[in-house]
């Protein structure tokens, strides 16, 4: 560890948080249908879509209608994407001549991209055609992100409402978020990525004759365009198997910084926008602070773990100062640490180092960040609504302590909302621990493991955490392209997305019809350090109590094995 | 729910065309006009115009007169159509065996401990860079193979070191392909 490394980590985080303010202000305006400087170009496109969809916009939607639209859209996306992948051999722009994906892989991949997970059971450069990358995967990078932000926007309206059923219109939110936020920013970022070195090509590959006379086939894709929305929409699905560790996806420290910032900034910006829509800017800021503190702590922990003596290097008496297995030289430990914290905190799931080869505690921290529920700052939209669920539980706990009906942002929090909140939160241990428990004893599942001992358990636990949290990163040694893994991980992704978002929308519906109360002397303030501390505590207890026993058998026991191995090699 | 299916499918198809076809094609067009080198994969060509590799990707070097890249787990090694790390856990016995073997082979090559990046596979298997320590430790071998004084080779290698971006982001590094091209350019007599 050194000063430069810490400075890089802190500065990267600071840039993400500071940029979130102007973006959050802009996002609030987009949520509320306000004017933007893109109106002259985009208003006509908006009207075209609403006309084609046959929408009557003046009514708005109740929470149930909003939820049904969200589900219907996800189903349509799943069907279209499944068909594109399954039959890519019959579609244009398949210069690689790839066959259609198998049914279980098409199922897994379609769910994965529709739920904003972007788990990849396959090696993209040997599996997915250029057309599938673009029309199939790039478009759902946008749409799953926009759908998540839409749910967050409706939750914000619910807290702002005073005895109203109207949560806004899902189709309008989806359209405006795609057109006014994700598309223009992605376009700018994609051009920057190309300027900094990322390829953007419709060719399948180029053949090089190397200096020493070998042949090297260099796979190419429309990389920059997908990389931009991949991070901005917290998707994380790579154009290449090595994801953002591949020099084409992330050629240098400059692209690395832009990618880290763009995978977190909209998550923070959602909290800022939420605060503005609800007219509680300081409460929005408190949520941002909780999110950023977790990322900082996790990045520091990963940095510390990765600069401890690596067992294999120590045993060989090589320089063991940094665990370089599965890392790129241009990034080293600090860039890897802040990326790992940002991508696991954000449900992004893109990686710039192989998490399977991280030191035990670093891999454990990555897993723990996912298990917190993808709320720090979480996926775009989904992070904010997950954080609000935890905030409701936090004020409920505070209310129990003083014996008063808790309130959050001027809304009474009652039994019904807490039940929905618990329903949402408990889906995580159910899916993660349930599936992991079964997989740990099933030979058909265990065949996929690449590493023996506690690390094998970590591979299982990480896979179901990643799928349920809609993260998508992996301990990638796991050979997941089998019917067992494809189907169970697909189900975990569905549960993590919809069994969480639907109760959130129910909370929104229930909050919206309540009267908006003014703060009194007895109201527990939810914008100050006391609440921040309480919320951090609740998040840690929810994550810690539920997952600590499982983590103790995986990364934690492996950490002590590593200490022992290093000590023995002296 | 049924009433929602029309907007659901219309929106999906519309956005597939806009975001999945028009957007990537627009970016491709901008790339072809404004950044043809980068958009094409940062390809390096020899004097005859033949592609010899990408400046961003590792390729295999095993002759003693060249800098050697990091070991690769991509395909059968440096496979730029099959990127991959080893995905071996930190305590995996296979990792310990591989590192021990590679370290032993490099121990006599230069002074000091063998640098970590010389005996570990990168995340992509295509890491184009090595650490400056790793590069400088190979100078004696290269100089002997090219029958040059070590200081001459060291001069070229040192000139190939790139520092962190803005002095802060990322790590110092040597691009192996570019440095080897620089070596061949500086010492053409050594070329067969």
C-alpha cells in the first residue's frame, strides 16, 4: 500500500460522488417531465413512441398498473432477446458464423440481460455474433437500466404524493430515461472510449502475423458502444470473456477511471434526484453518504488484502508484494481495489481483474458487497429503491426503540410497509443461501467447480449472490454453462429482480395514498449523522447476520489458510 | 396485463432498432471517420503494411533477444479470440506449482527477486504490459542474445517505460510489443 494508491482510490470515489449532483438535478427534471436542452430533438421521438404504443398519458398509473407494465415489458424483452440469441445463425451480421445458443444458455442469457444482471455463462468472442451483441445485448443494456430507474422514479413520486394513487406512467419513464439520460451520455462516453483506444468494428476479426512469426487472430466487436452503456447502466456484461480486464474494453488508466465513475455515478444521482423530487434534499444526501462510505471501506479492504503476501508467490520466493495473478499490470492493486468495490457495490458486475484469483478476504469483501443487497450505490434505480427499503427498516427499528410510529420523509411507516419491506429483503437469503445449500451437495452442480476446498464453496456462494443481486460478476472458474447452473442461476436472477421490485412498488402504492405530514419536534430526523449511523448498522446487520456463517466457511477460513501458508514459506 | 402487451412489444422493437442498431452503427460511423486507428483495434503494421499485432494486446515472445510478456491463460496462450485469466484461487495447488516452476526458470536471469508479474497470468491473458522491474530484469538476457552492451539495451527499455496517468492513476509499465519493435529499430544489425 502506498500514498499514490490511496489517493487514486479516494479521488476516483470523489469524482463519482461530485458528478452525481449535477446529474441528479438533471435526472429529477427528466423524471418530472421538465424541459431539457435536448427537447427540440427528442420530443418528436417521444411522441412517436407514445403514439405507436397507443398510450393515453393523462391518467398516470396506480402501483399495480405500473408493476404490470414493468413486468410486461420485461417479458417482451425476454422473448425478443431469447429469439435473437437462439436463432442468431439465421440473422444478419454473423461474420463469425456462430450457431444459435442452446435453449438453456439462451434462457439464462436473456433473463440475465433483461434483469440488468449480465451474468455470462458463455465466452462471448466464441459464442455471440455481432448482431446479437448489438441488437440483442447492447439494447437490453439500456432497457433493463431504464426500467430500474423507472421504478425508482415512481417510488420518489410516491413519497412526494399527498393522498394520490398516481405513480406516473411506466412507459413514459422508460422512454424519457432511455432518450434523455442513457442514450446521450452513452454516445458521448463511447466516443471518448474510441479516442482513448477502444475498438468499434463490425468485422469479426483481423489476422496478425506476429513479430516472431506466429498467427494471431484478433477478435473485434462494436466494443466502445457497448462498453459505454455497460457501465453507465450498471450492466457489466463484457463484449469479451475477460470483460473490462481485456485491453480492448479497458485499454488504460483513463478509460478505467471513466468506467468506474460511470458505473457508480447514476446510482448516486438517483439518490440525489430522489431527494429533490421528495423535497428532502438533505435526506437524499444522507443516502449518498451511506453509499459512498461503504464503497470507500470496501475499496480500502480490498487494497489492503491484495497487498498482503500472496501465498503462491511467497512460497516460490518471488516478489510477493502484490497478488498479480488475475490482474493487469496497467491497473495493479489500487485500480483493481476501487473497481472491485465499485462494481460489486453497484450491481455492475464488470471486472478489471479476475475475482476468482483475488486474495481470500478481497473476494470475501466483493461477495459481501453484493450480499448487502446491491444498494451501495447499487444498480441504477434498483440501488436507490433497495436503499429506501433499508431506510424504512431503519426508521422502524428506531421507532421500536422509542415507542413511536415511525415516519420517513413525511409518510407514516406502518405494519403493511414493513411487511413488504421484509418480503423484499428476505428474498436475498432465500435465493442465495437456499440455492447454494442445494448446489453444495449436488454432484451435477459440483462438477462445475474449478478450485478445491473452501474456495470451491466461495465459487458457489459468489455465483448465487451475483445472480440474486443482479450483479453478474463471477468467480469465473466456475463452468456455469450447464443446464443446472443456467437454469438455477436464471431463477435466482428473476427472484432478485422481480421479487424485490414488486414489493417495492407495493410500498410505493401504499405510501402514495397516505397524507404527507409535516415534521414535528417528535420526528426522528433522517438526514443527520445519527440516521446515517443507524442505517449503516441496519445494512450491516441484515447482511452480516444472514450471510456471515456462510462467509465463515468460504473466504474467512481460506484467509486463515493463506496466513498459515505464507508463514510456513518463510 | 394483456393491454400492456402492445406497448411492451412495440417499445421493445422500437428501442431495439434505436439502441441496438442505430446507436452502435452511429458510433461505428464516428469511429471510422474520427478515430480509424483505435476503432480498428490499434493495429501495428510492418513496412510492407502487414498487420503484426495490436498495440493493446500481448502476443507471444520466446526468443531471448526480445522482452517476454507475462504468462497467458488465454486459449493456448495469447489467443486474442479467447481471452481469459487462469481463475485459480490464491491457494490452489496448481497455481503454486506453476508459479514455483516459472520462478525457478527466471531466478538466474537477473538480480533481485523475480517480479510478481513475470510469473502470474493476467486477467485477460492479453496484458500488453510488464512492470518496469520485470523489463529491466530481462536486459542482460537480451543484451547477450543481441551481443550488445547491457547499457544500450537498458537505454531503449527505460525509454519505453510509461508512467501512471496524470502521475496518479494506474501503474508504471512497459508495452512489450512496442518496446520490442523499438529494440529492433534501434539495433537493426541484430535482425536476421
